[in-house]
């Protein structure tokens, strides 16, 4: 995470903008826990395998992290949000379109299918019709003059 920020900042051109988006507190809940519990049952080593960014879910820690990695004068803001689910199957589509895809891809074919079924079934049983999409944005503009 630290090296990635430093490298991303290095790649920003003069007058360019660095923008980082991370999930806020409770991101993807209440369905998030259903997915991770299914993963834990099938492959405990992959449980919560996306660790570095889940420790930062508020503006101040993100701003501090950017400053510590050499990004001058960053801004960080929280933006709350909700996303409607038309059907429980939408939850799996969201999983596959998120950073959780790497966890899904690391599962064996059989385990992946069991996690898919458990995730969709859990959302259906809990009658989840929307998920939290709270995010924190971190931005910084590189000076036009190096």
C-alpha cells in the first residue's frame, strides 16, 4: 500500500491529479459479511485477504498516509451512499466488479461456486435490498512546475 501510493504519485504528470478511492466504514454492508463468511467456510486462508485498505476508512488516516508517502497537500473527503439491489444476484455481480474479484479468483472452481451460491442465498434470506457504498476520496494535484 505504501509503495503503491509512492509509485502512483511518481507517475502523476505536472498539473495532473492523483485520485484514490477506498471503501468507507461499513462499505458493502450488510451483504459484505455474508460474502466473507462464505469465503471463510470454503478457504480460511483467503478470509479478509484484502487487508491493507480495510484499515483506512476515514478521511484523516487517508490524508495522513498520503502525506507520509510524499504526496503534498492532499485532500480527503468522505461521501456516504447506498446502492439498490434489484435482485440478490446483483450482489455477485458487484463482488466480481470489485477488488473482491481477486479473492474469488483465488478460490478453486468448486469453492467459488459454493461461495457464489452462499452469497446470493444469504442476501436473499436476509432480504437485503441495498448496500452501503460509503467511500473516502483522496486527491492531490501535482504542481505544474517540478
